[in-house]
C-alpha cells in the first residue's frame, strides 16, 4: 500500500461521519482547483472537517504516514494557494461555519474558519458594527481563507488588512497540536507571522476578529475623467491634501466597457477613466473632506454623488463586477495583483500601455489607486495559437515593472503556486532562506501546504520520523499540474 | 581571540563602561556599526568567537526584559542614523535603526506627515528600539501598534545573514512577514537594521477632553467612548494614586475635532495632558493587558495598593508602575483576575511573563534563528 492508501484507511478512524471523507473520483474532481482555475490537481482524498480536534487528529495521521495536507475554505483564492496535492489530503473547512461569540463591549467576534467574510458583518450590522476587511469575494470567501491569504479589499487603504483585524487564532500546527496565538499574549508575534502564511504554517480552526463601529457618514463619489492621467493626478492630489479616504478605485476605458457590457453600470459615457472615492467617518469630517474632494476633481467632466445606499451600490456595481465582466469582451484573461508606489502609477501605466502595443495583447486596468495595487486584466483569445504565451509574457513583464519600481508581485491575492517563481525576483536567497526558518520551526517535515509561496522546497535539516515517499527536491510544483 | 575576531570585522569598537550594563550584566565591548554590512561583519565575528550580543538604540528601555544570560558585545546603533527615503507622495519612510523618533518626527513634519507613535520615550527612543520592544502608544487604538505600521524590515541574523521582508508599499502579501516576528522580540532573534513604515497626514486639528471618575465608573465610560461615532483616536486613563479618582481623557483628531470632542466628555482642552503616553516613574514597571470588559476588575484589584496605573481602557493596555516589594503580589493578583502582565523592569524576583500559550513554538523559532543562543539570550519569555 502507498502511504496515501494507508493514510486513507486510518482516516476512517477519525472522520467517520456521513459524507465526511471523499474518495469518489468524480466528487474529488470538484476540489481540483480554487479560484485560479488553470492550475488543477485532483486531491488524493478530501475531508469535510467539523472540528479542531478532528483536524488535529487528521494532521497527526499526516505526520504518521508522511502525507501532505492542504487546507481550503471556500476555494475563491486567486493564486492557487488551495491547489490540492494528488498525494495528499485536502482539509475543507466549509462545514465549520458557526459564529461562536459576538462580544460587542470588547468589539470582537469569535468564528469558525468556514464562516464567510460578509456573514460576520451581517451578524453585527444591526448593532452598528462591521468587519472591516472586504475582499470583492466577501459574499462567499471564508474567514479561514482570509487569514491564510491576509486578504485586503477596496477599503484597506484606510482600515488595513486581515492581519490588522485578527486578534487571535486557534490553529492546528503542522505537528497536529492545537495552539492559541493571541495578540494579548507575551512572546513572539506568531499570530502576525501566521496570518498571510498561505496555509504553510498550519490550519486556522477558530478566528477572533475585531469589529469596527459603523461610521456615522459615508459619501461615495464617482468622478469621470477624459484620461487616466487626469484620474491619476486627482489621486495624488487627494493624498497630497492629507485626506485618507476609505477607498480610491480606478478603472480605465477598457474595463469600463467590459463592466458596461456585463452589468450595465451606466458610468458616464466617453470616460477615459473613472475614479470611485469613498469618504467615511464623523459626518462633519466627511462633509469637509467632500468639499475638498470636489475642488480637487475640478478636471472631472462628471461628478456623481451617491445619495443613498442604493446609489452607492450602483456606483460600486461596475467596479466589483469588473473581473468577471472582462469575460464579456475577451475569451480568456489573466488577473495580476502587482503593487507599485502610488507615485509611480502614471509611469507604470504608460509602460503597461507600451507592453500591450508591443505584444498585441489588450490590458484592462482596474485598480486600488489609493495604495498602488494594480489589477491588470491581461486579455487574450485562447483559441489563437501563441496568444496564451504572449499574455503570460506580458503578465510577467508587468510584475517586473512592479518590482523595478520598488513594489510587490502581490498586494492581496497571495503568492500560492502562481507567483512562487517570481519570488526570487523580489527577494534574495538569504531573504527566502530566512523566511524558510519560520516555516521549518512550524513545519519541519514540510507537510503543511508544501510547494506554495517558495520557489524551491527546502529541507529543514535532519527530517525526523517517517520520510515522505518522494524527495521534496525532486517533487516540484509542476508535477501536480495538468 | 574575542578581541581579534571583533577587530578583524572592521567595526569601530570601544571598551564598555558601567553605563553600558544591560541589567546587571556588563559587556566587554561596545560596537558602533555604521551600516547593515558592518552589523553583518560584526555578527559573523561574534559567531566565530561565540560572543553574545545585545543590540541597543537610544537605551531608553535597556532595563526592560530579563537581564541577558551573557553579553560580550553591546551593539550600539547610534551611528546608523540616516533617514534613507521619505517618499511623501507615497506616505512611506525608510530609516536606519538608529534614527531617533524625534529626528524622524521633525523630518516628517516638514511634509505634514507623521509616524503615529505617542507612547513612552517618543523623543529619545530609536526606530530599532521601538520595534524591538514593540511599545504601543495611546493612538494605537485607532492606528494600530508599531507592528501594524511597519511595512518592511531589514534584519541581520546571528550568523551574519542579512535578510529583508516586506518592502516599501503598504499593500504587500509576498512572503512571510518577518517584520511582525521581529517586532517585540527584545533583540532575541537578530538585529533590526532598517525599517520602512507607512505614515499618516498630521491632523490639522486636535482636541483633548477629560473628566474625573471613580474607578467603578471607568469601564462603562470607556466602552461608550470606544463606540462613539465622533471617533476618538485614543482614550487614556491616568490613576496616579489608587485611592483617589481616575482621570479619563480622549483625543479627537481631524476636521471639526473640537466640536466632535465636546460630544464625548465635559472638559475640552487643545493641549496634551502632561502624562499622556508616558510610562511614569517607579522602580518596577509592568505592562498589563486585558479585555476592555475586565478593566473594572483590574482597577478593583489595584485599589489601595499605592501603585500607579496609566494606559488605555479601550485597547486594554496599561503601564503599572511603583516602588517596593508590594509590586510582586499585585502582579500575581492581576493575573488571577484574568489580566496578562509582563514585568518589563523590576529589581524583585518574580515570574516576569506569566503563562505563554505558544511557548514551545516560540522556542522552535528561536532555535532556528539563533541556534547558538548569542542574540540577547535569556531576555525574553521562557528564557528565550
């Protein structure tokens, strides 16, 4: 028997509930990819987990049989972070979706990892609170996945990311121990290291998040500009005026066209760029900032202000649907997630234009302009020979542009399998080896989501206990892709 | 052997004097590196001769943490005092570890910006020291603690390896966040050499409000202030004598600050209370942390002890300060009442850190980063 087959036999001892263990090949295929669908691998076995103690028992078995494990929430990730292992177990947390505690005096909620991001806000909205990080997939993405990826969202410009809103996590370590990492505890900030580690340091089984007070006033403005340069100047001027809006989003003409085709968002006609600016806070402060904003956006040929939540939703509709919308104007596309310093935005966008022309590949630009997080959508026709390769090249060159300008290869989607090969362009061997020290401290056997984040597997000194069937240096990430 | 190895590193050295003692441990040498590369050369020399090292910035918190098991070299970062880049348009600053917070604040203010930190030693502490101790100030309630504002870091490990993580953009999830791991690590994982922070615009207007309450009234008042839509950026209390009243103060920043502040508490003032963000005086100092709904219990446990408490009832983070051996049972009592207490400085023998839930994992991290136990050995939790 292979280690995996022995593992599956043993698994029935710890996960015996109805439909918990999936080995049927047809059902296994349901889990072969996350939101990044061009990386696929059929998991060796899937467990729909129900509790931390059960996950701990599964991970202990993984250690006994040398079987790797991958945790998965809702599977909406965009970097292949939850790509399964054919030789491993996929631990799915979607059944663990109880809100365990709402504690308003302490502004906290304790939830299981499968709870969706938006469900937290929905649980406390009537009491005047919300959970601040808001990735576009917030209706379905899980808080466990948010913790793994350190998810952001449009409003993180003012409010920060998942890591700034998580107070504690109960985790199952790669050894199979249940440990609590709490910001209030003394000692190393292991919670800070865990959030955003993309499932490589263990599995979050309970998450304590901070709740924020709903702001007294929110003003959402849509400004239409003739060109993307004018829009960019407005962004710089807003920041220069000392305003920190909750969000500043920008879309170029091509992405507006796509959004229009998909959801008829009715953005002003003929716009070279639209800017969505959301101001929130105490009513008086928002009023003053709005007055400043109106002056700053003097170049805009149309300025719309949402008068109520319905109009606000209408403004956001085009932006939030942008990724899916490009499907209307292009058979295939690659989404990138690079970041540049905000002041480099104009020159980087101009360079993307040049790349686009040089390779004959259209690029639609949708981005979090306030924090320089680009989401270029590289469009191509997968039926056209060579187009996919050219799109891949353009995509890679955009990441190079981000790195050259002092930015990052990923602002919120994570490295996963998709961008691990770009890590050496951003970090030296010493940087990556030092990060691996953390991984080796948590996961000396390299069982927790191996093959993600880092470009090459690394041995953590002497590996005690059972050896895995395949040497990690031999087994590259490519082996698991179709 | 030791001196030879150190001299070979090319780093400026001087002999240590009594003022260089860390706790009661006197180092033999003080090293004055001027660059990241020099720190690396120095730590390679320390590795070669098995010398233990303790980094120091402004020295304002050198008495915090347990005394090191051994300390041969004090690494003084005072010569690493360059502000490498202030990208005002990006609201980002990159600075060497030895830059003092005052020098940094002065520079940033010229562009109407600041690094939000208003905690202890906000003038003389350095960037590196602020991070190593992970000290938080009142406004961390709204803006987060230094770990939340740090976006990139360069560190030097015990074997001389220079490593960086993060970068100079605020939004960045590439790779592990070593910055968070090093923040609050008390010099036990390596030397912080450079740091990059996100900045905020200086508020055009700010107003403080305050009132006096009985200890029993504080918790409810604080919970109310935390939820106020006037959005105070900080809520602090000062209780210099736990047999008297508590001063509760809030800070409001930004547009219409004064009018917004008036909705919170009665007495409005535009100037900062003298005690704001300071740790206070006394031979023992501890950080007390608790949930906001346990603040009443903490105050009750302190009544009549003669110790002084100051800090944030909305963040649940306080400094407890005082003289005498009476400090020891009070710390034990607070822990029994459900608070976490870290004893930062004290001449009395006691459990400095209390229970640490993830200690075995922390030991493994230490073992990976500093297997030779040469970086500030023994200074931190569990004798790490």
